[in-house]
């Protein structure tokens, strides 16, 4: 059944205008010490048996295209398998993708020529693990002949990201309403960027949906909302109403950690990375038959060595270290270090996220900080301890996380 499904991964948006998306789209942001955000969605496709995947790209997409080429050239074109990036083709007009529905409309020809009968629509800017094959099976069981639309829903609560959507169901698990979750004080069901729809239904509705969703993609409109809201307005109680699939159920081959995160703000991004350093991580990266694939440079192993001046051993505690990282007499704790990071003699790195190629000079102190690629922290510098001084030099989030942009001089 997965072979009869064409998958669209939406990776065209910047997301919230945070410093980490200044040079890359949201789907290409590094996460968890070695991955890109999109790796989680693509790994779900791979393990779910989905071999026809179109990645819709647009905003500052070079980094993402390079990552897809280097890390995801896995499938055999002779067998009809592919992961292909599709920037705007401008077949209908000269415009970019305005939103997810418009992106589908602009690529209608790819849908029409596909032999698939189902379309799986995925937001490529989210972190979670899910067996889409079980979603497809559930859809066929519930929708019956002629198909329809099934939306995956997750359990959410008052602490959810801004702009979260609340979904209402009837006793038959049919979706009857969708709207803002603002003001909710208890648990509720929300969308999660996963929609399965019958191909014929989408082709019938696409022009109407496109006309009803004139919202710019950069404004972050929810994928499910764009599809469901116009449909519900016309047939909220019909037998063919959209149906729900509850994320984190017993079915499926992925261990049910029920973890789902939208890394749409600096603080959300920081918290998600720190989540992975808990004694029992809420996201299972170690399921033997559900690896998250990615591209990694061929770097030497990470290691610690004594400091050249102090002679003290380099140490790291409860941290992730990427390949090629060297700690020379410094100390790293509760931090995520990407490949080729250098921590020099006497430096202290605590609760920090250091992207590839970052160098921390001797005796520097870096706390509660995100350093983008190739940043150099001078010897003796102090970052993350004096809020006022940090705010004068860098961007500081609402929760006090310091962000040093790529190429920023310190």
C-alpha cells in the first residue's frame, strides 16, 4: 500500500524569523548534534516503505538541496523510487509558492501523472517519529472505497507553541471543527503536519482550496488548516468528512515515545536539544530498526586530550559530541557539539549548542548559548553570564538564550 502513495514534503518555508534561519530554511536547520530537521520526516518515509517523495523547496534552499544530494540519494530510479527536490516550476504563473495548497496546485501535473491513489502531505520542519504505513492502513480501513482525507492529530496542552490549532471530533472520530487553541487551559487535540488525502479528491478540490487560502507561506499557516478549514465549511457533517488518526497509538513499528516538536523559535529549538540530554530522553534516537539517517562528513573520531598549557584532561559530561570534535583541556557539560568543534585549554562550555566548526578559545566561558556555524569565541571571552552585556552584542531570546549568528565577529 505505501507503493500506491505519493509523498509531498513541504520544506519551502523559513519558519519564524529566528537567527538560525538567516542562512537556511527551517527544514535544513541542524538538530541533535548530527541531523537536519528534515531527516526525521524523511527517515519516517524510508522506514514506512514510502519510496516516491517530492520535497517542495523555496526559501534559501541551497543548504537543503546539498543535504538531500549528499545524504538522501538512496533510492533506485530504475524501480520508480526517488527523493526529488521541486522548487517552484512556475507552470501556471510567475509566482513562488504562496502556501502549501498553492504549492500543490502549481505541481498538479506531478500529481496527475502519478500512478498513486493517495497523497501523503508532510511538514518537513518538524521533529517526531511516526510509522506512516499504519496511517495509510488506518485511512483505508476507515475511509473505504473512494477514499477521503485523514489528518494525524497529537495530544497538546497549554504549553504548546504559539499558533497551535485545536481540532474538534465527533463520536465517530470525524473532524467537525478546527480553530485557534489560544486560551486553552487543558489538554486538547491538535494538528501535527501530517495529512493523507485521496488523489482524486485533492484534484477535484485544489482550485477551490487554492482560492480560499491566500495566505503567505512565511506567515506559518498550518498545513492541515489550509486543507481542512475550507472543506469543513462546506461539509462538516457529511459522511465523507475528514477523519482523525491519533498519533502515538499502539499500532505501528516505531517505539511510541509520542515526541513531537515544532522548532519554530529560538527557545523551542534550545529546549528540544536539551530534551535529548535527559537521563531518559523523550525522543528515542536509539531504536535499532528505526535509525534517523543523515549526511555526515568523513571526519576523525571525537576525542579529549590534555590541555597544552595546563596539562588538565579535557572532559565532557552528559553531552553529545559530533565527529572531529576535540576538547583540549576544556570542560563541556550538558551541551550539544556538532562536528569539528574545538574547545581549548581551560574553556568552559555549559548548556550550549555549538554548530559545526565553532572554536572556543582558551579560558573562555560559554553558557546557555547557541553558536552558529564557524563562530570563533576569543580566548577569555564570557558569554551567557551577563545578560545586559550579552544583549548589547548578540540576540537574546525571551528565556535568556544567547544566539551568535554565523560569521558574527565577537
